[in-house]
């Protein structure tokens, strides 16, 4: 069973650890911080399975199209891919 834990100051380091593994060429730190501080309409979560962190995901809205939400920073750890977690998350 998948659960989502909203990224905040308490779990930011864990989110950044996952981000570094899943997206080694890209850092979402500024995105996460802007979300935590309420500077954007973006929201990000750590994806968990049985209490273990297995991925990250987020939803964002562009100011020019506030009626549409977009999936962003979505990914699973390499060892947890192809197990249906992504499908279950969205």
C-alpha cells in the first residue's frame, strides 16, 4: 500500500536524498523550499511503501493556466521501479 508524506522542513533531507538518487542531474531543492514556504502552488510528497521511502512526486500549477495541474518530479528509486508503485501513486 502506497502512502504520501508531504515534503516539509522535517523530511526535506530525505526528499533531497531521494531526489539525488532518482534525478542525479537535477536538484529540486529550490522547488521544495518554495513549496514549503508557500511561494508557489506546487506541492511535493515522499512516496512510501510500508513506511519506507521509495520515491518522490509533486503537482504544480502554472499561473497562466490555473485550471490545470501538472505532475512533476515524479520518480521511484531504481530498486522499486517496475513494481506498480508509480501506477498506484497516481
